[in-house]
C-alpha cells in the first residue's frame, strides 16, 4: 500500500550451500536512479498529458507488490459487461480515432494469446474492462479507458503479452491515491498525497532525458509509466473510493514547484523519525528533499526486526549482484553512517580474510529490509537486524503525514511545506 524504494523479502531459501559463487562483477541495483535530474518546466504539462499510458501487465517474477507477479504472461482473459470494440493498432491510436473495428458483444469474455496475436490491438469498451490474471494470491483488476495489447517476442525466449492502460490523467491519479494510502486516513493527508502523486507523475512523464532500464522497457511496450512502486502503485478501479476521488478533485492541477520547476516529490511509508537527503539515497542533490527531524513518524510502530543467518544474507546479496566472491560471509560491520543515523556503508568480512564494502541502501534492498536505518548483532551464525522506518526516507513520510493531520490538525499545504523544503504550491498554467 505504501510506496517504498526497494522490494521486501526476495524469497531466497535459507538452505544455501557454502561457499557462494556469486556474480563475477557488481550489477547496477534495480533501485538506482540516474544521476542526471532534468529541470522540468510547468509550461504545457497539462495539455501534453491529458491522457497517460500505464503498463499494467505483466510483472517481473520477483515483484512483491499487490498486482503480481503473474504465473502466465502469454495469455490473458478480458471481460466487460458492455459492448467492446477491438481495433488493429496499425489503424488506431487514442489521439487519431479508430476504424475497422471488430465488435464484441456485451458481457463477452475473450482470451488473448501471444502465439495467436499477429499485431498489436486496441480495446475500447463502454464500461470498465477486467483483466483476469493467473498467479498465486493475486486478483483480477478492472480498468477504465482503453487497453493497448502487444506481443513481445524476445530473441531465444517465448513470446509474451504486454497490456497498457490508456487513461485520463485524473483517472490515473484516482487509481494511485487509494493504492498508496488508506481512504480512511484524514482527508488532509489524502489531499497531500494527491498533490505529491500528481507532481511526481508529471515529473516522470516529462523526464524523457532520463535513460534507465525501466524507461527502455516501458518505451518498448508503448507505455510511459508502469503500475508498480518503481513509479507509483496503481491498481485501476480496485481500491477507488469517494474520499480519495474527492482528494484528487479538490486539489485538481495543484503541483509542487521549486525555483519555478516541477519538484521530484519522493515519498515513502515511514521515516522512522528523520527523513533523508535525496543525495544520500539517489546521488541527486535536491534542495527541497533534505533530511529533517520528523517526530510525527517516530512511533513504536516504526521499529522492526529481522533474524537471518550468514548463508541467507550472502545468498540474497549474490542473487542481486551486490557481492562478488567465492568465499563465505562470516561477519558484518558498520563502516559509515549518515547524520540521520541511516547506514551509508557496511563492510562484508569474508572467510578468505578480504573485506568488501557495500552501501547501506544496496544492502537493505538486496537482503529485503524495510530501510537502511538499522543495527546488527551477531551470535554464532545468526544475525539480528533491528531497524526503524520503512522505505528510502526521502520526502514525505506517509505515516507522518497522517499523524500531522490527525494529531496536529495540519492542512495538506502545511504537510507538504513541512516535508518539501522551500517549495511552492499552485496550479499548472
């Protein structure tokens, strides 16, 4: 439900035989942000992005979010209670109109298979379309707007489908807000989340200069964003409520800017009592995303603990390309910390006497910790990791925003000014 910067447990089994033979080189972590942060002007954003394209199927096999992962990616069943039109993509686009349609009767369920799909298609229905997905403990999701369905055939691999939801910007936000924070939270918190989410979406949509693996994959699928916490959690109509819709409407077009440019409004679940400088997590100095004391997020619920063994830790580091060794991991020690208390770097002591260093963020992501604010104690082969907070710690703490509205009666603007230093709040031109 909350946006976090790294996945939780990666389900790597503890029974791993040692020594570990790891990747021959360190891989770029999936959470890593491009160091170049473009300056996004507010001019023309609203007109350029009246509709957005969100990849909603399939999901990476390691994705632990609420949407996935699916166990079948080469076939999907679609249903709608009203009439639908299916258009060849070569003669259709969401902007230029549609022709040569195949009409599907009301209440029809139909299966799209990668092996039978000869070209990309658009699906437009008079009522929401449900994507019936196959997988363990995942549910079918319904979407308004159009669906763009395409076959991807990687060299040497089985073909699979991608589905992109083409939807109005406001409908997208109405699907994001309740997927990020509960609708039962104070309304000022929902409004703060709506403004932060709107601002973040505009920044990402217009950041065409930022080149990374996720952006390349989205471009290939025809999407601008995806529905995971790599961008913002989006589950179509699954969690939509009247209070969260109202938060979007009541703050319509409101965004955060700094020095006249759109801010990159990171947010996370729980700061643990102190937010973090963006430069310490992403390597990007953002003057409005600096660490501050956050007592509203310092409750007992911020604390967490994880018990692991060295074999499991090493297995997860290897799985994520975060360690390169054929020797056993025998000891962990803190190397440096940030002023907030979060771990800047750790030393990994190996059985051959060598020491490798890893960043605290990279360690937390690979091992499946809630944050990189933790301490370590060892007893034999067991490692106890005790920490606080949930997520990267940059920008707005969602639990802190709830507490500020609930206990201190802060407005959404108060909350946003507290977490984003020196920003302005106003409508897009």
